[in-house]
């Protein structure tokens, strides 16, 4: 993960998040959370964010672990196409610590044991001006582990920014969990693929982009989205996303 993300410089010790606890508590849907995270990303001088569960040891794709993200699609596609998840220093550290940390692209380049294909990915990161990832580990009441990652140019974040971002990470992840639990409804059963397609649709991805992320054909993605729309009694995929959020299938 470290090997994949980004963060712009924070040039001041002054907190930038405002009354984040109250604002996050007022979020009602995943759309609200995405908008909030985009504002926060910009406010702290970052370029992109990702909220994801900590992948299991047998997990193969970053896309499957993602909860919310505005990471460029082509980077996710490339990352998963060459199976970099198993070589991720960021993920390895997330399994070992609950303390925030940052990793740089320069550090990753110096590591031994990374696969040759990683060089292509590193070049893509540089093209997107991605030189650093800042990780903020979180967990919910059930102990499920996740992380909020802010990405951008290389910089040393001041302690005040690190502390505030950690609190924001805790609040936003817990709120996403609450949103899902509150609306949970087991009257309709959705498959893992259907949920994945809905999640990426909620993130603003097209069928073509979702196909690339999940390694499916565009036709198959459309089939999943059409099928899940019927299950949820939705007139289109946008309404299906809203209903899935309210029922807690996606968050």
C-alpha cells in the first residue's frame, strides 16, 4: 500500500480539520463520507486517499480490500495486475503495528526482494507525482482492522497534523461501520461480486473502469449491476447504490 499512495506537504502546525467529530457523526451515507474525505484530503494538502480493510494473508487484490478511495483507476489496475499486494511493505507493517507511519517511494526502491514488475509501477507512481503514503491504522468494536491512507508528495507531517489525521481516521471508519450496522437488512442476499461492483459504482467508476479493477469483462460487470438492481427493486444502478447503502450492504 505504501508502495501505492500519496500525500502533499502540510506546511503549518495549525489543525485544519475543524470540528471533525461532529461533522463525521452527521454523515448518513457513503456518498457523504466520500465527499467528506475529499474535502479533508484537500484541506491537509494531500492528493488522494484510500480507506481499506487490512487484507488477509491469502488476499490477492487491493481493489477487493478497498472501502472508499479516489485513487486513480489505472494505478489500482496495474497494482493488482502484477500482484503487488503480496509484496507490500505497507500491508506487512499494518499487520505488525497499530501506530501511524509513513513510507516513501524512495525507501521502496531501495528494498531488496521486490519483483521486477514493480519497476513499471514505480514509474507510474512518479508520473502521478506519488512519492509518499501516510498510514493511519484503525479498528472497530468487533476488532476488524483497517487503515486510512493519505497520499501525495514527500513531506514530514508535523505532530499536530498526524494526531488530528489519526483521530479523523478513527472517527470516519467507525462512522462507516455505524452506517452499515444501522441500515443492515438480511431480507436480500447479495454476492461478493455484486457488492464489489456496487462499491465501485458508488465511488464514481464506470462499468469499464470496474471491469479493469476487478479483472472482469464490461459485460459481466453490467450483468452484476443489472441483477443486483432487480434484487433491490431499483430502477437504475444509482438507486441500487443508495438502497444498498441504506440496507448496510455497502458503506
